[in-house]
C-alpha cells in the first residue's frame, strides 16, 4: 500500500512538472533553425516561437557574433516545417500588449522549398516600443515647434504685421477689395448683357427673311454684295489712278493744268478773259432786252410768251 501511494505521488509530481515546465515538448521531434539579429529587444532563451498564431517551438540559445549581432537558435516541430519555406522571415513580437517577447515566423511562398535542419531565416525590421516612444517624443518636439510658430504668427496677425495682418486690421484694404468686387460685378453684368446681345444677333442670323440671314445663306445676295464691293474697289482704284495722274500733270509746267496752276501770267490772262466774258454777257442781255421792246420784234416775243404760258397750263 505504501509503495502504491508513493508511485501515485511520483506520477502526479512528474505530470505537474511536465505541465508547468512544458516538458512534453521534449518528446516531440524538432529541427533547429537560426537567425541573425541586430537587436533581440529582450528575447530570452525559452521564449516561444509562433507561426500563424500557433506555438511550434522555443528559442534554444542566444549567442553574440561579429559587429554586436546576436545569433538566435530556435527549435521548431518537425510536423510544422512543411508549412515554413526557406524565404520565410522572422521578427520579434510580444505575447499580448505588454507580454513576454516571442519569435514570430511569417510569410514565405509555396513555390519555394520547405526549411531544413540548420537553415537561416531572414530577419525583418520590427517596430519596437522604444522606436514608438522615440517617435512620440519627436512628434512632441515638432508639435511644440509648430505651436511656437503659430503663437508668433497669431501675435503678428493681432498686431497687424504682414500682409494678412494688414488685411485683417486695415479697413482701407477691405474697402478697396469691396470696390474691386463691385467693379467685377458690374463688369460681369455687362458681360452678361453682351452675351445676350450676341445670342440675339446669332438668333437673327438663323432667322429666315432677315438681311443678315440672307447675307450668309443666300448666294445671290452674297454674290451681289461681293460684286458691289468689287465695283467699289475698281472705282477706288480708278480714282486713285486719276488723282495720281492729275498730280503728275499738275506738276508738269508744260501741260495745260500745269500752266493754269503754276503760271501766274496764264492765270491772270484767264481771269481777264473771264471778266470780258462776264461783261459781254451783260451787254448781250441788255441788247436782248432792247430787242424785245422794238416794235418790229414785239409781236414775236409776245407770241412766244403766250405759247410758254399754254405749255405751263397744260402741265
């Protein structure tokens, strides 16, 4: 009986030790893999190895190498190696938010062979809590600098310094902008009226019966206008040639026009002739008046006056 109770106690002790120390893993077949870390970030021997959220092994040793690097050796179960490929990566994670450090195996493609005993897995850069704290501190510094700059800017704005400060504090600038806005509004309304006028004009072009529509659609009207324009152009060209010829003739002292315009003596003689013609015309009128009162021709002029009166009354 005593021996039986001792045996049962030893079995309980061994089972308790195996459950607490996870010694049942000792009896599973495993392979060893290694990775080279620059910083293990608190990883220890005996830390768990996880793959896809499942514990598949433990860290067996941590050894220093050249350039202050750490060679991490870890064992994984043989049954899990078929899911881990040679191009898989390892990183250091945490068991929970603030739990113990663990080694995490992830990624890997199916077209690459599975890992073998002694293979080295690539290490991926992890974002540690220290990096997070350093980033937060850097962000706090940047936030403090931004706050200081904003304080300076707001002070300058309140004092009316700078373009924006003057804009906020100077009423003259506001009034000028208001005037410019009104001017733009007036210009916009005028532009609207111009657009309406152009719309009406274009509508008139499309309306049949109008001269503008006939001008752009009726070939007869267009040809007539074009013919008139060509005739006007010909008349203008002829007039230009005539003026040019008159200028040339006027500058020639041997031509009649040149003599009349440039020879003073010829001009004076022409004036004399015109005066003589005028005086001769007056004398001729006087002679005709005298003939009308002559008794020999009086009947002729009276008969002529009666015929003229009859002709006038007939109309």
